[in-house]
C-alpha cells in the first residue's frame, strides 16, 4: 500500500463577529497575534506554550501589525483576561475599548506578527 504525503501551507483564518482575521504567514509571532485577537484564555495559553517564548518576552517583544501585542488584543479580543495577562508582563498597559461590531461592515484583517528589537 502506498502512502501519499501531501504537505501544504495553510493560512489560518478566524472569523469573529463581522471581522475575518487572516494570518499573513505561518510564523510563531503571527500565530501569537492571531491568538491575541481571537482566542479565549485557554487558547491563548496553548498558543503561548506552543510558541516556545516566555510570556514576558511575548508581552514586551511581539508586535502585531506594528502594534504591541497587548494593544492589539485590547483592540480586537473581547476576553478581558487575555488582555489583562498580557498587560501584567508588558511595559505599557492597554485598555479595552468596547466596539459595537454589529455596526461595522464585514471586513478582513490580515495579521502579521514580528519580534521587536
């Protein structure tokens, strides 16, 4: 019996409300940014563990679309616990802004993560 191995790069896509989040690449940083924008606390913890980074390094050194990861989470994630956890280890604190997503048009946000020097 022959086994066929098929490898393909699959971009992550997540929809929250009327907003679709699309990963720009498959890097560890982008995966963390996707989790920061869309994940609940448990999912964020799994993403942190899988990244191989320490939480403090993530909170202080990862930028999502040129924005600190905790600010990015505060902008898009309605789980305050995710934002609070990132804030505890960040140099600057983000506040959650409440946005009525029903009023927003459907939109797609391409997410790219990067390490801050």
